[in-house]
């Protein structure tokens, strides 16, 4: 395959590009800076059609769209909330415009999405057939997926991956927690009963590759494992993985004071099940939290034979 990837320097993008290249696929990185070689193409997610010409992506068979401002990178000021939304919705609209104007568009754009679609479901089970929830993140994800879905009008297969909490020591929540847990300062967050729907980074890369290869899958797909855990269970599993106790607790007011609106992601509770992935025949490498943490902490993402 010849695959174009946005957000290729991020946590997921870096691992995905390495895995695809290791498999022998040609990867074209869409970058916001000046191109540095034949494997990079400049694009501007705020410009019409992303600033891409009608032949910029000639020969590309698939696009993986991962670009977007980090939800937990900063406190949620009004300006940063606008950045979270615009970087996803405007960028996706620009990319779809570029793809639909091509004489021979790629077979599939696989667009990033998030389980924020479901909002705070109170811990109940939800799957891809469940309606959107309420709140800032749910609104963003709904508009994000609508922007990606516009490509269907041109007869293009569209997949939106509703990604759960991505676990990797290289970035995200796990990278922030590890130093504390290794010092024996691990703690459950808030009540500890909120359900975390998660996925290991190496598993997520495998899921994306699976979806690129399966032409019969389209629409929203929950990129989570089939075994969500409570925050308390996650805390215990991570403490066991680093062989340290974790007996502390961070009260909700303290967490909200520390990180503001981003605490929503850590306190919301939804048991998100990957119904469509399982129906399509995807087989998980590390479906349980203990095995997934062990695999992620053991080393970089590997490509199975």
C-alpha cells in the first residue's frame, strides 16, 4: 500500500508509520513544515483543501488522518477548547475536500475519532450503535465524524476509529503516571469506580492496519479492548506492573483544580465495547490490562510476523 498519514509525529502516528514501513508499505507523511524528502508532502489543515493540489496525493491508496491538538496537553481555556475543536473539524474538512477533488481518490480515509462520542455514560455498556452523549468532547467528536463522513458522498469508504485511552510509556496518560507509580506514589483518581475504556498503543496500531486491509468495514469502529476496567483496577494493575504499592487517592476537587476541564476525560465513565471489530474477526493480542501493560512497558511497538 501507499499510505498518507497526518499527525505522523504524534504518539500514534510515529508508531503507525514505523509499523507500516516495517511491513514494506510506502508511507507519505503530510506535514505542516516544508517537505524534507520524497516521503513528505506539505499541507495546511486551515487552508482550503489543506493547501493540497489535485495531484499531491496521486497513487495514495489509503489515508490515515490523526492530526489534532492534544486533549490533555493544556488546561481547557476557551481558546484551547477552540483549538481542540478546530484542529479536528477544520482539518478533516480540508482533507476530505482534497480527497474528493481527486480524479482517483484513495480507497479509504481512516479518520481519527474518540470514545468521547459517548460522553459520560455512567459506566454502562455502549457500542457503535449507541447515540452520542452530551458535553464538550461529545460535541467535538460528533462534528469531527460528520466532517469525515462527507467523503462518502464521493463513494469513498470512510472509517472513523473511536479510540479509547491509549496506553504507552512514550506519551499520554501512562507516560505521566509512570514516574509517580515507580516512586510508590500511584493513586486512584476520584472515586476510582469510573470505567476506563482503553487500548495499548501496539494494539491500536494493529487495529488500524486491520481496518485498512478490510474493505468490508466502514463507519464508526470502537478502537478499544473488550475488557474495560475501573480506575481502581487500572491503578492496581499499573502498581503491580512496576512492583510498587499504590494506596493514595486524588480527590475530585484536587484533580479538577490541577488540570481543569481536561479532568473530564479521567472522570467520565463509559464501558465502550468493540462490537464491530469483534464481528469483523479482529483477534486481540493483549485483551487484558495486565498483559497489555506488560507488553507496553517491555519495549517499542513491534510488528507481528
